[in-house]
C-alpha cells in the first residue's frame, strides 16, 4: 500500500513538472513581442498605444493593437465597461476583479497568444497590472487578485506613463466636460493608484519601465520607443 501511494505521488509530481515545462515551452517559442502601456486614468495610455502602433507600422512590423477591457460586442469586457465599472455600488470588488480576469484570459486566447505565435508585436492599452492596482484599492485582497491572474502571460515589457493625480483629474475633466461619473476618477483615489503603479516593479518582479507623462506626447513617445527597441532587439 505504501509503495502504491509513493508511486502515485511520484507520478503526479512528474505530471506537474511536465505541465510546467510544456507551458514554459509554449511561452518560450512564441515569436512575437508583447508590450503593455499602463498608467492612471488620464495619463495618456490610449494615445501612446496608438503612437507606438503607428511607429511599428512605419517600420514594417506586423502588430496587433488591443486594449482591456475588450470592447467588442458579446465580449465580457463590454459588459464590464457598460455596467460593472459605471456602478460599483451593486457589485463587490471581488465580482469586478473576477470579471476583469475572465475578460483577460479570453482576450489572451482569442487575440494575444495567436498574434504572438504568428510573430506579431502585440501592444495592449492596459493589462493585469490595472487589476493589481485598482481592485485592491477598492477592497479586494491583493494576493487573491494576483492568484486569479496567475495564468495570464507576462508581457515582455510594461511601460507606465506616470502623471501626478492632479494632472490626471485635470485631463479627465477636460476630456469629459466635467461630467465624468466613472468610479475610478477622483483626486485622492488617483493619488493612491499612482503610488501602487510606482511600486509595481518590486511587487511583481518583472520588467516595468516608468516614463514621465507630464511632457509632450512626442517626448513621452520617444522614451517609450527606447524601451521597445530594446525589446525588439532581444
């Protein structure tokens, strides 16, 4: 009986090792590069994502421009954007975190991983880093949020466009005509979110670069290009 138990234990451990090696193989031999642009609301992530993709296009690089939450019809991200984020009073931070995580895994399977296998550069406006900073600030446990996102592929580089909370709110008011009702948009909240973003590299132990988002769009874009060129050269 003891031998049987030992044999089962060894077999299970061996299978786990095989699964780990298989996942590592799949990630290792994806030909493309995965770049993520992050930052607090109003920092300019969408603009910088667009500018980066335009730069890739001019250089003849095949790329996919995407974002989270995903906005297409019949996609989880569209429900998040139209319902959960606009009215968090009726939903727990855990429910919102799970919705984002589900949207993310579908996003990976449907768009990001197929593009990487084809050798394309994927540029995403936001990724799991947003969940790591926003959901815990709303009350979800950070370690739990990390756990439900553990199957999400790591980017080759994450670039945080950093602006002070005051600038964030100023830009949002200009963008929305002073009528924004989204739950992620007040000065104290954005200050806390910015601090979490700054601490992400230490918390996640991955390649994260911070660029000064207070400068002109062209200057911020130039700094992002410097990071991306290093990634593409690897």
